């Protein structure tokens, strides 16, 4: 515990799902956490719950599709805590569509949320981190970055772009001792995943019973699993590591990695 004591972390999209899991564990590890979400009520609820558990957290509204709100989020964190040490770019939009039925408008929306927002938030955070000659930026990617499902064409392409952005930033920002790493997440059980399976893909309410039978550990990944890896990249334990991409996936029993 307390591996993040004295550090301040901004976690985008942390009103639910992966971001919420990361924000909660960061607070347990001693960080002051900025919980952000475009639905500010969700951000308020998570931050309040963290404080009730003895952690330190504030909530800020941030629709990362907006450049102004991205920059205001980082500025707001520094205004409240006086610093920013960790930025986790969590927001991801996994819109469905193949090359045949993905509109230009949808493509642009996916890239705005999955890549552009990470660029803007990182750019704003770097302005503060470089003054302290220290910082850790963690981008939440996807194993779909390598090839991806055909129905996730724009999403897969955006996560591939994010992976290149991660490594490009790492190469440049090492002069300021700012580290940039990425977690490529596999199939994870979140409220949104359940919504997609039932309401978008038309699976039954019991889709999970079938899904877990294909997983070697008998379950999907959880936000807590992702959070533990994020803590490592955020902490001083990974001080010399930058430009790294960690794949977090349970490949189906008997199936080789599909990269």
C-alpha cells in the first residue's frame, strides 16, 4: 500500500468501468485522485465513495471530445492539488463497423475520443510535469490494436494509432524524465461491455456464462486487474521503463495469440 503516496493522478473517464477501477485503486495506494467524466454525476459519486473509504479525491466534468474541457481538466487538477504526477487516458469508444459500413463521421468521432483526447490531455499535462522533471502518462489501449475484429475497424485503427503515439511521446519526453506507457487491454467485464453484448450485439442476458467457458481462468478480466498494472506504471517501481506496451489478454484455451 501507499505506492502512490504524495502523487496526484488524473484519470479520464473514471465515472465507471476501467477508469473507475483505476481511480479507486490509485486512491487506495495513497494518490490524490481527480475523477473525471462527461457525466459529472457519475464522477461525483465515485469521488464521494473514495473519500468515504478514506481516500483523497475530487471530481471534475470533462468531455474529452472537447479540447477546452481536456485542458481545463488538467488545469483544474493542478489548481486544486498544486501538481500532476500521473495521467491515465482511459476514455475509449468501441463503435461497431466494418470498412463497408463505417461512416466518415463515426471514424472521426472514434479517433477524437480514442486518440485526439489522449494527445490533448497529455500535451497539457506535460506543461506541468516538465517543470517537476517527473511524470507518468498511461494510455489505455486494446489488443485490437494489432489487427482487431473486422466489426471494430475504426476502434482497432485508433488503438494502433494510440500505441504509436505512446512510443513517440516516450521517445521525446524522456528528456524531462516523463514516462509514457500503454496497457493493451483484452476482454474485460464492465457495465458497458454488458450493455454492448445485450443491447448492441443482441446476446442474451446470460452471455457471460458462455463467455467465461473460453477463458483459461474461468473469468473475464476485471477493472481491478487493469488497475494493478496501471499502479505499476504509475509508481516509482517502474521508474526506468518508458515506451512499453503491456498486452493484457487471456487467449481462449488452445488458441494462439492472434497478432
